[in-house]
C-alpha cells in the first residue's frame, strides 16, 4: 500500500528513557496510524472504483439509448419502404389491368 508522504519512512520508536511498556504503546500508536492510512487509501481507491463504475453505467445507458433510437429509425424506414413497395405493386397491377382491358 502507498502511505501518505513521510509515513513509510517512519521508524518504530525506541527512545531512550522510556520503559518497554511506553515504547510498546508508542509503537502501537504508530501501527494504528499506519493501519488508518492504509484504510483511508483503500477507501479512496474504492471511491474511485465506484465513480468509474457509475461513469461506465452512464456510458452504457447512453449507448443503449442510441441503439434503441437507431432501431426505431430503421424500423420506420423499413415500414416506409414497405408502404412504397406496396403502392408501387398496386400501381403496376392497375396498369396491367388497364392494359389488358384496352
């Protein structure tokens, strides 16, 4: 884990004049601080991952919407072409009947 600047170089403290219990308590404080820094770092990474997932979901939703719109446009175009083809077939049929009657 990357720690905040300066913490990764912080040595355990064995100062002269402190009892072993005081030294132990001081070192526990340092360990707690390092653990806290790791937790904060992980929370920051988790926050970034959540934000990235949300951004990706928005992008996916936008793409789905665009694809739906394209599908609607293609469907409308197909229906228009089918109507035109049907009208053209009817017109040809009418002309054939007129030709045969004449």
